[in-house]
């Protein structure tokens, strides 16, 4: 399996956002993540780092101005 877990980075902390992510797509002003079961989540963030060997995606939320 090639799924990865998505984490949101805030400062030095990383919080699990979604497990077993299969699809990441640009969506409006952020990203749409879909897991292997078809569950979807939207987040106003960008991809900060991806390490698919370790099955990790790090997201960084947009800061409101």
C-alpha cells in the first residue's frame, strides 16, 4: 500500500489530520484529501513536506491576514 498519513504542522508540533491518504488535490484555496475509503477532508493549507518512503505528508495551514 502507498497511503500516507497527513499531519498539520504548527510551530514545532505536528498533529495528525488524516490517516491513509490516497489522493491530494488542489481545491479552491486549499487542499482536498481523500482516504482509501473515500472519506474527504478539506483544509486551507499547503504541502510543506512529503516523505512517501515514511508515509508522511506535512501540511502547513494558511495564516489569515
